[in-house]
C-alpha cells in the first residue's frame, strides 16, 4: 500500500467502503425494521386489545414501559457478550428469542400476562441496537459513520410507514378468523419475519474484516489501517471504576434519555393521536401514521449527509431536538384538525428521529474498544428507561386529565433541556 498513489488509495478506499455498505446496511436495516415493527405494533394493538381485556389507558402504558426495565437490566451484559462471542451468533439469538416472545402476545388474557411478556421481550431484545452500533465501528471509521448510522436508523420510520398500514390491515381483515381478534393475528403474523431473519443472520453476517469475502486484500488492509488510526483518538477505560466515573458517559445518557422520551411519545402514541383527531378506521389510521415517518426519512438522510460533509455533530442533534419538541406541542394544540395534526406530527417525527440517529455519532466518537461496547450499551440502556417513563407518564396524564396535551408539553420541555446538554460536550472531540 505504501507504493500506491493517492489516486489509487482513494479508489481503493471508495471501493472498499462502498462494497461494505452495500453488503451490510440493507441487511442491518432489515434487522432493525423487524425490531421496531414489534415495538410499533403494541401501539396499534391497544386500539382493540385494551377493550377486549378491559384495561385502562394507564395499563398499556405500564406494560409497554416494562419492556424497557427488562431492556435496562440486560443491555450492558448483552453488548459485552456480543463483543466477546461475535455479532453473528448473538444478533441471531436476540432476534429469534424476541420473535417467539412477540408471537406469544396473541395468547394474553390478563394484564399481568401482558406485563410479564413485555418485560421478557425487553430482556430478549436487549443488545440489538447498541450491538449493531458497535458492529458498525468494526467496519467504518468515524468520519464515514454519520450517514451510515442515519441510513440504518431509517428502519425506524420505515417500520412506522409499513408497519402502521400493515398492522391496521391485519387487525381489520383478520378479525374473527378462527375465533381470534385482529390484534392476535397481528402479533403472530408480524413475529414470523423476525424469526426467519434471525436464522438468516447466522449465514449472512461476518464478525471480522478478515472474513469479508466481498473485499480483496488491499481493501481489507486499508479498512484495518483507518480503523486503527480512528481508535487511537478514542478513550479506552482502564477499569470499571474509571468507566463509571466518566462524567461524559452520564451526560450522554441524559441527552439520549431526552431524545428517547420524544421518540416513544411518537411511536407509541401516534396511532392514538391520529384517532383522537377524528379518524376511526384502523386502515385509515395506519395510512395516516405513515406520513410523518415518510417525512422523517427524507430529513434524516439530508441531516446525516450534512453532518458528515461539515464534520459537525452537536448542532445536528440540537436543532432536530428543538424542532421535534415544537412539533409535539403544535400537534397537541391542533389535535382536533386531522390535516394540521399530521403536519405537526411530521415535524415532530422528522426532528426526534433525526436527533435519535445522529446522537450516536457522539459516543462512538469518544469511546473505543471494550469501553465502546460497554459505553454504547450503558448509554442506551439508561436512556431507554425513558421508554418506560414516556408511555406510562402520558398514559397516566391522559387518564387523569382526559387529554394528552399536558403529556406532550412535558415531552417538549424534556427535549428542549436535553438539547442544551448537548452543547456541554466539547466540539473539538465530537466534531472530528
């Protein structure tokens, strides 16, 4: 490689990363799409499931939130095991077990069964998101990861775009078939792809650059060299105590906690907000909920490209967080007008989901090695406790006040404060 011209190195670099991106990114997006399909569908199931089981608005919020308690408890151990065992085996294990558990929701008859399965589902899925984020650091250096991380996160709005109409269609057209309600069929049918993709992971993913059959020797050497140079600038903690006492870790967790509060306010309550605007048909609700996600995809891709182009990370998180909060507040104010409500929810989804994806450029720029494995998982697990707080708080506030407006105002305040915390991170480290 030392005798290669600059043009030859540039050509090799472009070829190596292009082939790696085409090989990995569509498949990793498919994995995450399956994950979020199994998260979004509970928001649709509650439109029918809660009446069938005789539960209040607080109960599904609590049940959905318990998912994140199980997630919190298992996240760091799961990511450390992935780092040790390898992504291929561990991601397959995660997907197969959570797919089976998701299908079992069709047999729920009591609130406690719902709570237990949500808790176990969180334990099963723990490690997927931070695991894939860690996996990307094995293949792409920091300066190339923003647009790829955003591309992977596009699976979230894609799951909303396709999952919403699909869930609504299944619930409307399968209701009563063989004595099952529509929501029961939805849980079973949407779990099947997760299990099948989980099995596929075993033969598709590679754990190391050395095993990449799509790269030649020069391309493998170039990626190895750039990853080594990239990792020299990252923090590797010498002990657990040093890791836990790193203030940046807790600051990152607080920032992402705020983002996740907004994210799950959208993914869990979006169908309900559309219904409250006057739409009754589950199919129409599903179609309308896809519009904010479509808007989010466009904005996310543009924001990721902009962040890599300008090598700027902080303001690319701050501004979307503020926009997302503004969208939620406006959606609450204009909640009875379907057109304005969808427009405001589109702003909210675009802002929050862009912030959610671009946030991960911050910890992956600061941490390396085992510290990255533990740090990404720790930040994600602590922040995802917001997945418990957000649905439960909004459900409790809605039950207590008869309106979801106050809950949306609370989420907006959290997003605004979280955005201010981003500016406490040093630009010299995050904007490499």
